């Protein structure tokens, strides 16, 4: 059998080379036709923003006096609440420690407006009033990231104003029977959902409950004889939406 001529070898080599070039070009075209996957969202970084929503300040009055009819009729307690719009600001920092865990720390300060009141059932003359005010917190956060979405829980120290009183409107001068107007420290907890709109902006929806503890109130001098006592437990609930700028 005759061996291929040098000319035939050259033609075969040229054909192999052109086939390789065509295959490489085809693979390159297919690779560029497929878009690269978008990088996963990264939640690490500092941020600051504002919130708007609704706040409910609640004060549960409990009659601790014995030997006479309760100021609340058949019940020993009554909750006096005030609901109003709230606004405020917050700032914090996140660390994405793994693909399935984001932790962080956050502080916020909000103001709720509005007032609420309820008359006692014993005679209809005593007016119990609650007014909301400033509430803030320093909290830890932990969440489950699902790409741009973050589902999180939060909790920490809550600080807020307690402003509630009872007034006898039937007496001369409408004297105040009991009153508390102070800033108290308690605890806060809640949760929410946050969404990364872009590299720099996120929006959130969340709810927070703040427990500000209880206080035993003594009737003010000259208001009631003999002296009588009430215990007031205070809390604040917020449902709010917000936006944040990520640095």
C-alpha cells in the first residue's frame, strides 16, 4: 500500500487545524451566549434610615386597694391605650457570617403622637389618660438571608416614656389622683422582613414590642383620704415600615 504523499499530509494537517479553530470558535460563542449568574447579595455593612408607622402605648392599671369597691367596677384592672402615627430613625451594622446567617446590631429612636382615655366604672367621674411619647432601643438582630430577602428576629434593651394619670373631674379643681411621667428601661423584641432594592438601598417591614415594667403609684397628697394605691404596667407596640441607605 502506497504511503500518503507529502501534499496529502499537508492537506490533512490543514483540515485538522481548521476543524480545531472552528470548534473553538463554536465553544466560545456558546459560552458568551450564556449570561453569567448574578452574584449573591451580601448583607455585610453599615446602614442608617427612617421609619413611619403606628404606635400603641398601653398602661394597665390595677387597683390594689382593699375594703371598698374597685375603681374599675367588677374588674380589678383596666388597660388604657393611646394609638397614633409614629416616625423615627435607626442605624446599625450587619455581618453576613455564612450563606444562611446574618447577624447585626441596631439602635432606633421613635416618637408616637396621640392620646387615649377611659372613665372608671365606679362613678363615671374619674378619667384615666395615657399619652405616648419617645421610645428607643438598642437591639441585636439575627436573620436568614434568601438572596435579596432577609427574614429576621431582633431583641434587646428598650427605653421609653411612660405618661399616664387619673383625674377626678367631678371634684373642685379636677385634682389628679395618681400620675406617672418618667422614662423607664425595659426590654424589646420583634421581627420583620427586609429587601435589598439595590446595592445602596433597602426597605423593611417590622413589628416591635417594648415592655417598660411596672410601677406602684401612691395617690397624690390631698387627692384621696385615706391614701390609696394603683399598680401600672406599661408597654409600647409598633408596626412600621422603613428604608435604609447602606454605606
